[in-house]
């Protein structure tokens, strides 16, 4: 199929893009990498009246580190660039670990960090990573800008806190505390397919080896990236062990995620996968925290 007719606008400045969003509002859709939007338009699941191409807008493709260690990313940074960026590998290893799981190299060559977040697919990796790393998202309109916590940005299935006239322009990931370990893993039928289940883990340990903080975030386990707060509390104040990992995994998979069955896997099987992946990721994250 082909997309429904639409008007195409290619602004050459951020002010121009924001003005176009303000002018067309609900009828407009921004185009970043297009790896999700264009197929959806071809199936006519989305029929925007105006397509606002952001690829000619300068200043949205930067990566920089602030004085406090926070990494900042322009929304148009390509996923393939994130894979090669030394700052990412050095300071945000969880992001670096998750990137190769995203589709295929051809997709990552065009797909963008901000575009994936704005699309808000609960089976995508980058929304889960942004939430797990306590990321913040900068949203801008012609009338000003605001910052939103990544956890609050995703509101429902393919829905976000973005208003009709707003653009996602920047992502900020704060530095990891000392003695923090991270791990990401997922299970897909074939590499590059959407994962049946996946998890991002962030744990911090004290000098005595006791867990002082933990965060577990799941993909394809609900309408948004699913944060297992109560299961994470089981880890805090405890020393890592196989028994602890399984207790946490059972609690999270049974009580805090809400997977939906489909033609690839039942909801019960997805819960089982989440349990197994949780125990595996926790072991790896704690080992890395102690290195």
C-alpha cells in the first residue's frame, strides 16, 4: 500500500520546525528517521495531513557531556552513531549494550534516539533504556520548553506526553553512581525481530557488597516500559545470591508486568521469559557492579 496524500514540509531551522508544528498542530507529524512512521503510513494506520521533515534542521544531532557528567543527546542522533560513540561506551554501558539488539544495521543507520522515544513502542529498546537510566526528555514548542522524566513521558500504548505543537528535542542521561552495574538482555524469535520479552537492570552496591539501589524495567510487558518498583525493593539491603535473584524475578514477573499474548507467545510464556531473563540480568549486573 501507499500512504494517504499529505503535504511535505522541510524546515531548515528549529524555529521553522516549531512554527510548522504550531501552524498545523494535530494534523502534523514530525519525520525523524522514518523507520517506524513510514511503514505505519504505508499501511494507512497513520494519515497525517502534513509531514514535517526534521532532517534538515541543524543542531539536533549533537552529543555532549555536561560538567556534572550528564550525557546529552540531540533527538536526531542516529542509533548507529550511538553504537560508535566513545562517550556512550564509557559512561552509559547499558545504552551501548542494548543498541545492537535494535532491528538491523540498516535500520539503525536511519533510526534516531528521539524518534524511537517519540514513537513509544513498548516493545522497543530505547524507551526502556531511557527509563532505566532515569533519563530526562526536553520538549519544545514555539512558546517555550520543558523537561519531563522519561518514566512520565510514556503515557499509554504508542502515546506520550508530547502535545500537538511540541517536538522532542533532547535526551539527558545522568551519570551512574559509583559501584553501579548494568545489564540488558532480551529474547526474540530471530535477531532483529521485536523481542518477546526483555529487561534492563541497574544495581548499585555499597562497599560491603550490599545492594543500595536497584531498578528493573521491562519491554513488551505492558503498554509502556514497565518498572518493577516492588521487586527492586527486595534487592535493597541484601547481598546478591542466586536465591535472591529468583525471588526478585518471580515477584516482578508475576506481580508487576502485564504482557499481552499474541501469535508468537502467550502472556504466561512471556512472564516465564521475563522471570528467566531477570535472574540472568541481575547476576550479570551485580558482577559488573563489583568489578
